[in-house]
């Protein structure tokens, strides 16, 4: 199985750093680097969730590219016997940074 190819019905995700911003209505927009007019996602609370929940969900979505990169780095570091100590630390740093972004600390 080729894990580098997306299934035929979906394409690769939007590249670049994703960012989360809040508008004055308590809605959160996840956009690529350009903060264009077409956000990747819009998150808002509803009757069952709070603004805090909506923000946490938006931060998690905006961290998706970094989380994916960190997971690939972690997988490579766990299964590559030729990996250097520095590369292993770099993989953990990527994972820590992605987690911090997903939790709203970065």
C-alpha cells in the first residue's frame, strides 16, 4: 500500500501554516497563510457548546498540518535504526510544538 498517495476521491490539504483568528461574533476562522476570503474552516459554538469549546476546536483544526508533520517525524524516528540522537530530539520538538498549537499555547 502506498501511504504517500491520497485516495482518488480526495486531494492533498492546503499547504502552509494554518492560522486561527476570532471575529467579533465569537466565530473562529481557520485560514492558510494568506488569511484569504475563503477560510479552510469556520467554527462557532451552538446551544450545546461554549465559546471556550469552539476556540479549542478551532485551535485543534488549525494545528492539523503541524500534527501530521510531527506524526510522520515520530514514526520515522521510532522505526529508523540509523536515526541520530539530534534527529530524534527534532521529532519530539515538532510533536511538542504541534501539541502546543493544538492546545492554543502557540
